[in-house]
């Protein structure tokens, strides 16, 4: 199962993703809007991000 990140729903930029070392959460952030999304797993973070992208289109 592949998890692909959609572009930012607000500005269309490609989001960046990383695991935060301090909170141990997976973080997805738009470099332009600085909108962030944090989830425990990468899968749930990507799903949440993509759901948001779809909801605003
Ligand atoms: Zn953005």
C-alpha cells in the first residue's frame, strides 16, 4: 500500500514530511503556508493530509 502525499490544499506546494525526534510523531508541513499536521504514524498523517486536500478542492 503506497501512501502518496497530495499537494497543499491552500497553495499547491509540495509538502514536506518527517518524523519529529522529540515528540516521535510523524509531521507533514507545507513550506509555504506552514500548515502542519501531526499523527502518530506516517500512514495516518498522510491519510489526514490527503483528506484535507480533498475536502478543500
Ligand atoms: Zn501550502
